[in-house]
C-alpha cells in the first residue's frame, strides 16, 4: 500500500559516521535513504512537503488564478525552504 506524498513525514536520523545521515519515515520509523553527504539529509527529508507545496502553488496559480490564492500559498515557502536547507 502506497502512502501519498502529502501524508508522509520524513525526518533526519543519525548514523554512526560523521559524514553520513539517514532519512527516516516518521509514521513507520522505516529508513528511506542513507545519505553520504549530511548536507543533503534535510533536503531529502523535506521532499514530500516540497512536493505537496509545489502542487498547492500550481493549483493556486492555474486553478484558483487569483493573486490572493497565490500569495497565501507562497507564504508557506519561506519556512519550508529554510528546513530544506537545514536551518531550524
């Protein structure tokens, strides 16, 4: 059974090595990816949220078509970009 991207929540886990990281699925605790450059772990962990936000931006622009709808969804991007970059 596949879980939709919107329903998945990933987080950055820890490995023994200083230069590696792991991305873990929040609901199951299942390892999603072993990352050999720790700088990439936050980006990979944010992937489901980034995809969901991109879909909402697409809908706001192409379906809703109002500046208000687009501005509302664009307000979410700043926080998510910071998390994807590994900032808290």
